[in-house]
C-alpha cells in the first residue's frame, strides 16, 4: 500500500508548468522522462536545470566492447578517503508544523519519497534545534523558568517535531539526528564575560560560566527526554552559529568559551552514559571575519582536556569558501568534518532551478564531500509558500528544500536543495567510503565516487556545460557510457 501511495504522490508532485515538465528532445535522444525506469546493470537518476528530467530514473548496461573513450573516468577504490554518515535536511519546528498540516496519506507518501532507501531518495540525516530556532512557532527553551527542575519538552517538540521524527524513523530506522541549540535559557545569560550582568534577551549575550554545569545537564536532560520517546540523538553541537549575535534566538560563544564549556559538556555526557557525538563550531567558513576566531575548532582541539570529547567540527557556507575545509582537515586530520547548514531564498533566486541546481550541486553537495565532509545537511526540509512559519529577526526570505502551498497543504514544489541531497542520498549510503578517481577532467565537470558497504559503487556527476557530454565510467572491471544532458546532474549505482 505504501508503495502505491508513493508512486501516486510522485505523479502529484510533478510541477504543473508544461514548459517545465515537457521533454527537451535535444537533451537525450529517444528517452521520455515519463517512461517507466529501464532495467540494466547501472541505475541512474537524472535531473536537468530545465526540469526536462525531474529526478528521472534510468538504467544502462555495461559495455561489451573495449573502452577507447577519451572521456573516461576510472574509479580507484584502493585510495580511500572519509566514510560517509549521510545526507539530509533540517526538520525545524516550521518544517514539522507544515508537514503536520498535510493529509496523513500525503505526508506519509512524501516522507517515504524522501527518506526511504527502498522506495525513495534515502535521506539519512536530519538536524533539529534544541529549543527554538528562527524557524519555530515561538521563542522558547526547554527551561524558561530558572532551575533545572523546570525542564520539560515544549509543545513544538511534543506536537510537531517528535511525531514527524517517529514517522520518519518508521520509514528509515537508521536515521541520524543532530541537535543544535540557538540559545541557552535566558536566565543563564550575561551581557559579557567581564561585567557578568544578567541578560534577559533571546538575542545575543553570553553563557554565564557559573551555569556551565547546569547547561551541560540541560543537554543531558534534552537527550534523555527524546530517548524517552524512542528517539536516539546521534550528535549535538554546543551552539548554532556561535559568532552570530543577531539571530532571533542566539548566543555568542567564542572559541575560548566553547573550549571551556565543551570540557563540562563532554564530561556530563560521558557520566550520563551517553555516546552522543560532539561537533564544535557549527558556523561559517570565514568565521564571520573575526580574526581572533580563525581556525576556531583547531584552537579548541589544542586543549587535550576538551579535544578528548570532540568528534569534529561542523560548518555553514554563509561566508567564506569551502577551501577552509581542506585547511582544517590538514591541521586536524584525526577530527571529522560535517556540513550542517545552507539556505536558498529570495536573495539567490532560490526557486529558479535553472540557476540554483548547478551552483548548489557544485558548491554545496560536491565541494563538501570532496573536501572531507562525512555529512551534508541543508536547512529547512519544508517551508510554506509564504517562506514560513518564521520568527521576526530571523530569516524571513528563505525557501525550503521543498515549499508547500498554504492553500491546500498538498501542492509541493521542489527546489535545488531537495535534488542535490537526493542525488547524493540515492546512491551513496551511510557507511560508504569516498574513493579516488582518475582520467577525464574539464572545467564545468564535477564529480565524486564512492564504494558502498555492500560493495556497490556510487558515482555522482554534474555537467555544467551548455552541451551534452558523453562520458564513460570504468571501475577497472566493467565500464558503461552515458550521454549526460547539458546543465544536468546524474547519480549512478552498480554492483561490482
């Protein structure tokens, strides 16, 4: 029954614009994106910037003739890089609220399409907020009255986030969940670390060092509360965007502050018997142009008392360049890297796939995995057609990976972030290892290769050129060719 709902919903999700859904005969001769998927040695998923191919499933067979192609890319599984944890999006309070407005059958179909490895894209990682974010229904923490005896999950978690997480976990039981706070409870805040005056504001302020122990216990209580609902949290960060004082809910936490707090938080997690991973930083490549904050995570790692509790560092791309990932990996190769937030919106033509698909595939999806990130998570999975719900002082011009109409909470439009994560998640499964390649290179052509735990190979390729490109992929034993349309992304998976 779920499979039937899934396929019915895919039909319902297709964009209604004739120009968007019609096939461009010049893109891939003889193929109709509405045909049933072919059966062959290699499974492919194709998306073009003009939507002629809309995550269309195809298949090709291995070639039976010798390979003489000058555009051959050869996989090299003997050279191995990072193991992949997964790919996904944020299930913010707003996203979960929108999902809960849907008809249950429609919602289940969408979640299957998104999270199922067997019947969908196979999203495998989500990010949620610890307390509110700027995409919540209100500003709140889980302990707004002084004293940890007042800790409790709030209506946003109980009515929206937890029900959605439980539904997703029923579809994908191995889902990884990352939790990040936007602010501590206000009664734990001070104006600065010199005056230490109370700072009763959602925006800005510092964590009072006197409350490090209490705030660490707050994390433990939050993790235990979710565990009480059968939801295991895989990882946390101490603070979302610790160098951003201006978000609707925020807390400034420079690297020295985070270093000291991590010592307390890590110990508290350990003493509570929690194996939750801890990633530091969780902010921009350029450290918001604060020279004293450069190499933020590396400075924390240099303190062994803090470093013993830290799995790695998390990054966003709202400032700077992904080259920073290579710099941090070089300075701390024993620590992991994950990418945890990026957004589209009115400022970057967020709903125009002809612009965003190529840019986001190159600079968000492939740039991060090719620079050692084990996970890639984009911002809101689902916003409504009014870019909300959102909070004053936060982003009011963001789009979701998908947007749902407030007219019926049924009509869904899919944006670039939905596709780029889908192209990775559909073929690169948790536990896969990124491997080396050799051969064909050209400006506008970007790709990455992986070996999955089951021994299958995965290959993700983008053609940012104005012409179609015939490429050949070889794993050393077998090879196949495919003519990739102009401005297109393809994902491939095959057994050795």
